[in-house]
C-alpha cells in the first residue's frame, strides 16, 4: 500500500504532465496559426518582396527553408 506522500507525488506528477501537454498543444496551435498568417502575407506581397530581396527570390525559397526547431 502506498503512503500518502507517494500518492500526492504521483498525483502532482500526473497533473503536471496533463498541464504540460495542454500547454504544448496550445503552443503548437499558435505556431501553426502564425505560419499560416505569415504565408498569407508573403503570398499577397510576393512582388514587393522580390523587389526587396532580388528578382530571383521566389516564394518557394521561404517554404522550403522550414521553421527552426
């Protein structure tokens, strides 16, 4: 039979893990929304960006570079 301290420790760990997973999910959803909005902005301003970064710049360069981990 577990003692009360061990049970509280287990409960604390489980609660922390659940909150961590919720937070990680929220951050992932936020990152995906930022990427989607950024893609929309880049798509809508592709000609201006090409003037700024050089005429050989293409939208594909942005999407193939990916997000850093």
